[in-house]
């Protein structure tokens, strides 16, 4: 109609303006900051997270990361209740959440230098039976206890609510023996023997999430970088 033709130029301008507005909204939305909340063991925070964050933030500066250290029980509880988006931890039989495996972390025997052993040899897990054993804290004891029980070993356990460096120092000073992992003792220099165990023992390290099906794009991107760098 004549009236319709009169409105057509204004309608074209309105559609053009609307398309420009939508494109600008999409560009702004794509630049908005997103936060990924992470819980982790201190050893994984120290050795893995800086490598992941450096690459992630170089490529995606809009992703912010918040990190908190915790015990194994803390981490899985925080993941299940939604306090954090993901947790770096060791696999547990009762974790009740989705699991993304990353890497095995071999366990090693930690002995004082007064023990006459060859570091190039493997130490039987049976060696720990009835010996004074310094048990690490922060949930790591669960991984160790499973290894000891599986091999029928019952050491004399002295619980040590201290960090990994203190465990190494206590062993160095002849206060007992222990089991740690290769990642835990990496870059820690103490005058102790660190020996592989036989049979082979390890903990499986990975990422716990509440549900792999409902992860945000930022969390998925972070996990992609973690797998690329660590695996």
C-alpha cells in the first residue's frame, strides 16, 4: 500500500540498526570475564597450575582463576556442593563425582641415609612392616593406607600433621621413614634415600567435577589446557 511504501525506508533503517546492535552485544558478551574456581593439593598447585595458567591466560585473558588448597576430603566436598568448579586431586573410591584422569604419580620410599640401601634398586613394600612410619597428612594418608593394606603391611604409624618438606626433614634426622610421591618430592632437596617401590605403587591424579555434562565454556577450556600440558 501507499502507507506501507512510506514506512519502508524507516523499517529498513530500523532493521539495519537492530543488526548492528546485536553484533555489538555479541562482541561485548564475548569479552566478558569468566571465573574458574579451582581446589587443589599444594603439590599440584606448585608444579602444575603455573604452567596451565601461563598458557591459558596468554590465549584467554578474559578467564580469571581462583585457587584454594585443601585436603582430599575438602576438595571432593567442595566439588560436590558447587563451592568450586573443579578439583585437582587423587582418585578416591568414594568420590561421588565425575572424574577426568591426568597422570599417574609413582610412590617412593623415603629413608634416612643411615640405611645402607642402593637408590637404583626398588624397595619392597613389605620393608615397612612394623617400622616407625611417618604418615603424611592432607588426605595423602588414604592413598598410602590402601597401598599398605593391599600388601598386608602394618607399620607403627606416627601421624604427622605437617607439610611434605617437614616429613622429609624428619626422615633426614632419623625420626622415622615414610612414603611420598615423585611429584611431592620434586625440587625438594634433602639428604635422604628416595626409592621406587615394588610392587609398583602410584596414585592416579586427575580432575574432579560435579558433572562433566554441565561444565561452563570457561571450565571446559581450562580442562582442555590442563590435559594438553599435563598428560
